[in-house]
C-alpha cells in the first residue's frame, strides 16, 4: 500500500473513531463523504490497472493449446470479470456521491424519453421480446432538469424493468400532468414507468431504495438509490408500487415552475 492510500485510510479511521469530536454532524458527514470518494477513486484506478494487466495476460493465452492453458485462461477471464464489477461499483458509488449542485434547463420530457427509446426499444423488441410504448399527454409543460442525470435515472428504471421480464413483456411509459388546478399551489409533471415483470413482495418493496439492496447475482443495488437522489435533487419524488407476478410501476414527479 503506498503513502497516499495509507493516509486516506488513516484519515477515514480517525473520523470514524473520533466520536468525541466537537465538529457538527453535517461537517463530519461531508468530510467523511469526501474521504470515502477519494478512497474509492483510488481503488478504482488500482483495479483499472489490475484489469488492464489481466487483459494483457489473457492475450498471451489467446489460443490455449493444453488443458492447463485453458484453465489459466478461464481463471484470467473470471478475474477480469470481477475487476470489471469492482470498477462499475466504484463508478456508481462516485456517481451517487456527486449528485449535488444541478445545472438545469427547461426540457421537453417527450424529447428526452423519445431519444431514450430510439436507443433502447429496437434491442428490447428484437433480443428481449419486450414491447415499449410511450404515451405523453398533449399539454406537458417543460421540466427543469439536468438532462444527463435525468437520463441516467430513466435508464436505471428501464434496465431494472427489462431485468424483471426475462421472458419478455410490456414496458409502458406515461407522461402526464398532476395538480395545478384551482386552489393548488404545486403543479407536477409525472412520468410512470410500468412493467409486466415478476414484481416484488411488500418486504422487498420496503427495502427498495436502500443503497446496496439487490436481489441479483450481478447487481450492486445502487441504481435506485442513485435514481432517488437524482430526482430529490430536482425537487421531485419517486415511488414504486408492485404486485408479485404482475409487475411494477415507478412514478416520478417533477415540480413545474410557475413562471
Ligand atoms: P440492482 O439492479 O443492481 O439490483 P437497483 O437499485 O437498480 O439495483 O434495484 C434494487 C432491487 O430492486 C433489485 O435487485 C430488484 O430486486 C428490485 N427491483 C428494482 N426494479 C424492479 C422492477 N422493475 N421489478 C422488480 N424488482 C425490481
Ligand atoms: Mg438496477
């Protein structure tokens, strides 16, 4: 372990151990978050180097001639897969930590969703037997979003929906307006993402947005935690309803600025 990494580890340990510190909890939290971010960044770089070297090693065994070489190549590929998972996990963790100050602009929800579907729908239909439908209301006002973050949230929901329908099914997206009638202060644009997948039990539903909660062998349980953080940073909400064996509906609500 080199000096930089050791210093980071010691500092994290110091903060965790210093229960008697006079710092405010929020200061302690941001300091810890910053150190954790630096730590993960460091780990990600190291694992990236490991992965690159494993790739080079794998190339040496590209055409295995003996049983032993085949076994070695198998192991190298497995190690490389594990490294990739760690890099993805670190990227998601850093993404989670970085959702803070947004740069938003008025955006048409229809344009964002349509662009996303142009990209995802053909593969979903041809390779996964999933039909995707998008039904935007005519009167949708623009939403103030940071587009790349919002797209990331939508992508997380759509990938989860696809993973919940391994045998195929239907994914329906509905865009509608809510509130803003006489007497109501707030007006919202709602986006519903509805799948016909395996659904969730009430127990699973209760843990849904917790970081690292996953029921998948290859999942990391950060997708929904990040999505909720993104929507909350926009002043919105995200919630889920689900029925085992029937499907799941996620509803995103974004506030509309009354100008
Ligand atoms: P991951 O996909 O890596 O498991 P997520 O945070 O995206 O992490 O999702 C957490 C868990 O929530 C999933 O493992 C799954 O159990 C459940 N889940 C999320 N979306 C759906 C869905 N559309 N249908 C059924 N279960 C879902
Ligand atoms: Mg996911």
